[in-house]
C-alpha cells in the first residue's frame, strides 16, 4: 500500500505547503528577502496551477529553528480561497542534509468556497512526479515522516448552498502518511460534534470515535489499496442515543424528525490513487439501519391528512417507534438520501413506506393503517425538508369523499383505500409506458 493517505491532504495542501516549497528554494540557492520569498511562492503557484496567488506577507528565519510564516494569502478568483496565516517549522539537522522534515504545520483561518476549490480538480500531483505534493529540486528528498503534526483552526468550507461551516483539528502522522492520531470537530458546536481516530498497533486500522448530538457513533475504520490501485476507505459504526435534531443542527441543516437514534452503519468510499480528497467524498456510500424510540414527525400530521382526505402541512405526529434503512450516495450536486422499509407505529396508527431526499426536496409514499393493518390508506409525500406535505392520490381522494359521506371518520380511510383500488383497476394511476413497436421486416423481394 503506497502512500494511500496522502490524497487526504491534496484538497488543501497546494496552498498549505507552499511555504515549505519556499524554504526549499531559498536554502538550496541563497538567502532571499521576505519580499523575494513572497514573489517566488506566488510565481510558482501560478505556474503549477494556472491560478494567480497573492501573498500579503512573508517572514522566514533559519535560527534557532527554521520557520516560514505566510500571511494574508488569496487566490486570484471571483470568489477567492483565503488563508490568514500558515506557519511551517522545520527540523534544522535534516534541512542541513537536504532532507525536508516538518515538525509542525499550522493553519489559521482558511476559507474554501466550493466553486473555487473545484478549479483545482485534476491539477494535483502527476504520476511522473511520483505523486509528491511538492516537486523537490535534486538532490532534496522527503523524510520518512515529511510532516509530523498538522494543526488547523477555523478552516471554513462553503458549500453550494452558501452554508459556511468551520472546523478545527489536528493530525499526527506515522510513516507513509498514515495518521497515528487525528481529531476533527465542528467549531463552536454544542453539544460537541467531534471525530477522533487512533491507529491500532501500526495496522491500517483505526479506532473511530464520534461524539455528536449528545450521543456516540463509534466503531472501526480501514484504509486499503485493493487490486487496481484504488484507495478504499471503509468503516463499521454504531450510533447510540444520537439526538437527530442536535446532529443535523451541528452541520447547519434541518430535520422533520425528532428523537434519539440507535442502529448500525457501514461506509465505503473509493477513488483512484492519484485523485484528490473531493473524489473520495463524492464516491462515498453509507447504509444505516436505524431505530428511533420514541420519535416525532415535527412538521406534518399524518392522521389529519387521512381523516380530512386533503393535503396536510404543519402539525406533528408522535410515534412510539420509527425504523428503517437509510442509504446515502454522494454525487456532483449533493447527497442523495433514500429511506427504505420505513415502519412507524403509534397508538393512533401504523405506517410503512419509502422516501427520497435530494437537494432538500422530498418524494415518497406511505401506507397508513388506522385499523391496525386492516386499512392501508395510500399517501404521497412531497414538499421540502423545511415544509413537507402529505396528500392522497387522485383516486384515493375521490374514494375518501364517498367514504366520508357514507361513514364519517373511519369511512374516510376505507373509502380512500377503495378509491385507490378502483384507480388501479381502471388505469387511473401513472400511465404505463408501451414498448416501442418492433420494425417490420421488408418483403423478401426487397431484401
């Protein structure tokens, strides 16, 4: 497995390690001024990535410890990537032997707008460069542990919906870019939203601890390089007493379900070795079997939608239990979330169905039983996460009106069920697509 985890650094390493490249340059040639260091870094960055870079200030020193500080950095883009300060501390002994070994790299206030980061896609290290984050002039080499400690504070990711989330963290590395220990947390989140990794006895296996929503989501993570040269990340995790509202609020999102979740999760992501972190994230697939006891649908009243035979918005639906399976899949335009085998139970109703969420839009269907499995009233789910709605299908709605006239209350539900069956019988549902006619063979005389 050859340097599989270095790809985790490529998303931001282009900017963060520019200071190291500057140090290599001035030690290998002559001792330049601060201004010359800033100019050389800007020129090297633009030549490598095709994007201009402004360096507001640079300061370096060789003694007592080699250090380079860059400040007020910004890419020349409509919405620039900005970095307030990056500090690199190197080991003097190794430096004198033309070996790059960084004691600590510290980043302060890095802002990463999604559309600006996308401009660097595919511009990472090339195979002929050996996959190095920076190209070193001969005879310079990297130490077995090129970077001992990476720390960051107030690193902000701005997504396509313009939601800005700040993160703090640190990573201590073993040889071949394996993290020995790592911590990533949402800055200022309460209760804490934090990920911690601890390597197990030099193996490519990490104890994984997640604190979020007042509960835990712990397990084991693996990094592998299967046949074909792809990096594979997998994990087995168990959520325990995680408050759903606290979980999503920590990441600037909203939810229509309240309660504490328990269950089991699996995660798999794969990317080509030369790809950057973004490719790995976009490929990520997770599956979670979950149970929420008790649960509350906070923005919709299902019983009201059935008994009134209309579109229902707002209200709440208390549930004794909600179970199901959630699959998520990363895409270029967001994460698709699919809920299958949903089952809900309360003293008033039971229900089952499926639901899909994408770009905050909801689409699904459920069957609601008001007489404990005897009446399956069909409902459609639509709207958005912040404003969900449930309604009857056309045929079920007509049947509900008849049922209400004959027998108020439960008659509405029974009529809806009958209406749905009539709708299916006479083709009132979605029109079926007819197969295209097969082309007729020409007469033998025309062949």
